[in-house]
């Protein structure tokens, strides 16, 4: 949506009805209002309301390119174009700032980092974030994130109890999986493209991730971020520091 002064992103939510291969869920109807309240907690100008089937929100639009699209030349094997680690650092810095504010994103994926024309990053789609107090009517059990970027402990918990508790460590894992797929074009864990969600989650919970063959200290960092043990992963601030070193090494 565009006004004379600003451009806004507008989200409209409604419940997903059950089908033959999906149990359905109601949280998608609540999610836009929940996200708006979280954005307000984070001092962003967002408004929300209700409509016949759920809730809606309007929030500032972030112009730019997501991380996966930005690194497409590397995946296509185009030569002479160095990997833009400054964009990775901008995303890492934004994630660390979110963690410093007391929030966990809970749905980290490449499309949720937008790198603007000035090189700064924005982090979007915060409907599943956890951290602060929210109105009771806007709460729902955490449903897990996009499975391709889910950490093993989140997948195990969703399989066991249908919900989980996202952490800064699971965010770091999701960011590592996002960096991995953005560079290589491969998901961090192998499973059939058309596998049901439960099969995908079982693979993430039990199988090792694909070998990280990205060279240099950046590759070692991504490998550490994908550790199956949450305590062994670097913190978001450590991720920033190591990527900054990698940027310096390429300058």
C-alpha cells in the first residue's frame, strides 16, 4: 500500500481450514495482529485490526533485496563477482540487535532479511517472535518455523509435543541454514522435496547436515552455526565478530 508520504506492507490473516493432508490451524488468523504488537514493542510504527476472518496489520515497507536473491550470482557460478559478506554482516547485526532487545525471531529464513540500497538490513515477519508480554488473545502455541531452516531441537519438540520454545541458539541455527542455502542452493539437511512435514522434521532431528564446503573462516562459522548441539553454536554477537573478520580478510 502506498500513500503520498509512505509505503506500507499490509498483511491479512485468516485460519487455514483442515484438508485431507493438513490438520488446519487457527493461528494464521491471529498472526498479523500479534506481529503488529511485537513491532510496537520494538518501537516500529505498526497498526492492526480485525476483519471477518481474522486480523490484519499495516507496517513500514522495507525496500531492498533478500539474502537468497542477492547471492544468486554465486549459486549460478558467475565468475568475477565476490561473495558479499557485508550483507551477511548487516543481517547478523540486525539479528544480534533483536536478541539484545529480549526477543527471539523464531522464523529465521533468507527471505526475512531485506538488504536495502544503503547496505543496511531489516528483519521482517516477526509474528512468531517470542520475548515480551502480549495480550492473551494474541498468543498461540509456537508452531515451528519454515522447516528448511528449523534446528534439530525445534523439530524434535514439534514432533513430540506439537510446539517448541525457540531460542537465540535456534535463531543462530536458522541463520546458518539461511547462509548455507543462499550460497550453495542446497537445504542444510537432505530430504525429498515432496516429503510430508513430519518426514522433513524427522530428517532434521536425526540426520547430519550436509558438509559445509564454503572456504575460509566464513565456512567454519557456518559449520559451527549448524551444530546439532545448541550450546556449541556461536552467539549472534560472536557471529557478527567472525563475519566482520571475514570481511576484513577480503578487503
